C-alpha cells in the first residue's frame, strides 16, 4: 500500500505539471455563474469547486484561489447524533483544467442524543445513565473474558449485566473483567475474570478487526454488542432470580464518522485533514464539464495511546492509521443560462484504526471500517451574477468488507439553500439540511421499531459559509449583443400519408405510415455565443436536442401541424422560425373480401383429463374472433382464442365446434372435431389400517368403513389381516367382518377376508374394490411366511372393566 500511495502522488504530480503549462481561457463576462468551494462534511471532503457538498464540472483558472470557512450541522444514525463541524479550506487553480485543494476541521462537536444505541458507551471506561443521576456500565454482549478463577463460561458470546464491568481505562487489557453475575454460593466460587489480549485476525490496514476478549463483540472489533432491554426470570428450586437480555445485538452499533464516541457531547479540533486535486477533462467553453476529484484524507488522532484514543472517544474522527483514498467522478451540464445540473459518483477506500497499545509486537485493528460509495446530484440556478439558489440530494452507501453494524444506516441527505456573491471573488452561503432516512419518524413514511429501541428525531441540520479569494478578469462582453441568425429550418418531408384503415387496401398508399420527421436547423451567432435550441410543436413530440431533432407524429389525426424553433444565444437574444407538415388520409382505400379456410384438429381418442382442440385458420383478414362450443365436458381455458382445453370425463364423446367472427357474411365460419374419451379401469384403494388397538377403537374405524361401503353399493370390501404368529391375522380379520355383518348390517358376500401372513406386530388393512376392480393384495412390507407358532398365554383372572369395553 506504501507503493500505491507513492504511485498516486506521482501520478497527480505529473498530471499537474503537464496541465500547468497549458494556456488558460477567460470566462465570458456575460455569464452570471460564479465559482465557490464546496463545504463537504458527512461524506466527500470540502474544498474543490462546486455547490455545498456536490462537485460541479468547473475548476479555478490559473492564479485564482479561495479561502473558505463554514459552519455545518448534520445528523447521523444510529444514536440520533448531531455533528457540528467548522470546515476550513483553500483551493487554487493551476490552469483551465486543474485545481488543488486542502481542507481541515477547525472545530468538531458531536452530540449523542440516544447513547444506548451506540457501542462506544458500553466500553470498560464508559458509563450510561440509569435514571437522573445513577451511572454505571451498561448491559452488553461481549466475547467471553479470560477466566482467572471460578466456573468455566466458554469462549463465545456472553451477556454482561448492567453495573457488572468495573471502570478500566484504555488500553483495557489486563484490567478486571466482569463476573457476568456469577457471584458464587455455598458450593461454587464466584467467577473472576480479566480483560484479555486482542486476538488479531489480520494486521492489514484494510483487513478484519481483532477479537477483544471481555471487551468487544463476538463479531470482532473493540466495540461490544448492545443490550437495549432485559427481563427477569424468577427464582425456582434450581436457580436464583436471573436477569437475561431481551432486545440486544450480537454485533456492535456505531456511526462511521465517530465509531468510538462515548461522550454525550464531545469536542475536538483539527482532527481531520484532506488534500487533493480536481481535474476537468473537457474544454473550458464546453457546456458539459466532465472530470474527477482525487484526494487523500488523514487523521491527527490515533489509537496508539490513551491521549489519542481519548480524542477518538470524543468523536474527533474514525482514526484510520493509514488514512483514506478517494476518487469521485464529476459531470455537470449547463441546461440554460440560469440552470446547471451536477452529478457525482465515487468511492472512498477507508483504512482501519490500529494500535500497538495492547502489547505484542504488531498492531491490531480496533474496527474494520466500511468503504464509502458516494452518489449525488445537485441543481444550481444562477439567476444573475449575485444570486444563486442551490438544491442537492446526496447518498452514502457503506460497502466492502467491514465490521457488521447492527443498526447500520446509509445516509441520504437533502440540502437546499442559496449563495450570494456581492463580488465574483467573495460571497456567502446558507442552507438547510435534512437526513431523509433517519432511524425514526421520516418525512415520507414511518417505520416500526422493537420496544426498547430509542428512535431518532429532529433530523434537521443547517449551515452557512463565507469565502474570499481572487478571480481573474473576465472576457469583455460584446455590446450590443447580436441575435442568432437562422439560415434555414426544414422538415425532412412536407406530407405524411396515412395507410388505409383496418380492412381496407390501396395500391397507391403505404401499408404503414412513416411518422418520423427530422427537423434540421441551420443557425449561427455573430458573437460566437453557444447556441441553445428549444422546440415546440402543435402535435406529436420532439426527441433529442441541438440543431437536429426528431419529430414523432405517430398517433395524430389528419391535419396540418407546425414545429417552431427558438435559438437562444444565452445572452438574452432569441431568434424564432417555424415549418409545417401535413398528415393526410389515403384517398383511394377499398375493402377487399377475404375468406379464410378453417379446420379443427384434435386427437381421435384420449384419456380422461384435459384435451386440446385447435382451430387452424389460413388466409382471410387475420382479424377474426373465436367462439367455441362443446357437446360434453367443460372448456377450462382458451375461450376466445384459436386453441381451447376441455376437461373430459371417461366414456364421453366430445365434439368441439369453433365459429369465426368478424368475417364477411358470405364466408364459411364453422368447423368441428370429435374425440372419444376412454373409460379408466377401476382400481382398489386402501381405506384404513390399524394395529393391535382396543376393540372399541377398532369398532369406530369399522363404523367409518361400513358407511363408505354403504355409499358404494357396488363395491366389495377386503379385510387383510397380518398376524404376529399363527392364525392371529385371519382371526382378527374375521372378527372385524363379523362386526360389520352382525352389527352394521353389511352383506357378508360383500366382505372378503384375506390372511396376509405375519409381521412383527399385528396389522389390519381395510380395502375397497369398486365394481370391476381386481382384488387387492395388500401393501405391507416385511411379511414372513409361514407364521411362527403363537405362545400360549398364561391364564389369569380378568379384571372388571367398564361396560362395553373389551381388550
């Protein structure tokens, strides 16, 4: 990475030196738009030329420079955090294409409104308020501390109750750890622990964070998981009253701007520094500005000692040891003299905060910081040289390998404000800012949060800026300004003939109308100003811009339509011209008689179920409709189309007839096809089976069996008995048949008894064979034959049971 840093510096230096020798172009004196530095804060750095946080496509020219001071307040989640920054910046132009910039934070204040939502407030040197005045360590989910004595608690995630972590100052290692509520009793000693040495997962500036036993979360990093609510399990005969986590996170929660903050209001100064270059690739007079901003960001405070980490806990910065590298692409377009659009997209590679303060020979990463994907769009409206309203929408997406954030938020900020330029070289800015996706009530919709989660509110911010510098003289305006000259404004065709309406033809008119017309404007400006073209039409629509556009007249009716063009030189002079195109009906349309041929295809025979009938039509107008009818079955799909599906039953003969609509009365319009549906063979089915159950339970099942046999008077019942020995299976089947015949009144000739052989345990199967179906063979597996002999049961005295109940 050291080589990469040097390569970046060398590339920027080479590009700056090459660009510095090129000539510069004066800005036109009649252009109302001025240049001012961005403020930044909450994402990409301030300093380069642009709006409030969005970079535009302009750069300062050689010899131009600007000093800026601002006050910026914005909101971040989790934690309902208000961040106030006083950014200071300086930028200077080298030529038409390159400017350099430097920025820092003269003051930074971080106010945390919901500290329970941030892991920094759960570190061993941090405390939370429990009530108005009571302070103590908050409940947290941590990696198990190092055991000194007492019971073993394992090496994974453990719950650290409130007030359980003694106050230990950074770097924490070796300090007294929590007892996890294991205070000991008459037979077990208390649990004693210490805060362990970090276990590094990677020593890379951009790799995974270390594990911190007794301090950090099981997900890695020095930050623990948070417990928002707990519940109490009352004591019983096996344990005392327990407090357990109810709403909690295994992984930490943090804000990317100040991940280690543990102050309700932390203040710092000059903790972040940024330097880089802005490069414009397109020419200085091109209304489309394309370029990029490359920068390096470094931090004054590190976690190498108590003083540095204390500043990070004040919210001074994320504290990345190596610093951060960012590249952001810019594009801006001049929509008109008084409107400009700018868009940004870029990536910031963020390094990890590392420290040697924990002992050992190398550094360990306290947190794996996420990278940032920056996207934004901004509009500014230079109404005149003194007044410039601005609106922005900017998003930050945290991407790349990182320590998981349980309450992650990808900020989406809206900014709206104004810049005032008393002179082109100094001015003031003021804006209002809102975090549109705070973790609480939002502007456009509400969210649902679990009980105990502290929601954010008041996502509003604001800011103001003052800047002063030097601007080169502008090119003098040519007075009086001369209007543009339109040499010609023509359409590629003067007449469009529509085709005949449906059902009619013509030998002279087109079959399809070519409704696309090319409008060509030939114009020039005596003053050499960039020309803007605006088109209006009385029908159809215009696509494209510039001197050549397309005019789409599809869908319009017959008539004469006018296209007008306004050519604007951007300096207040406009020249207009117009042309016409006539749309006319075909004058000699006739209606031909076209009769189609139709037949229906279908299978000669089919099994019960879906059967497809298809109408085959050839010739004709091609606009016919389809109406189907069937002699049997039901049309399930396809009515009104050329193919239908009919649900057919066995034994049916189905004739499907289609009638075509929309044809000439002299045309034939019906066709049919017939399919014979086969009758499916009857198959026996198993109705029920049971094992060695009590006779009362068996009779209930036989009652159901009898009902089904009565509902199917032509069916035959088969009772297949599988005994465990001897003839037990057949005897049990005979008993069932006797019950059905004698008690339920079923004809004995309708019930067949089958000895199925032997199984390890008694099994009786009840089958129903419809008329014509083959006798079932049973489906039991593991049948043995011949059956073993039954052991003689000992004679014992019967005990009285309830009446009607048999064994």
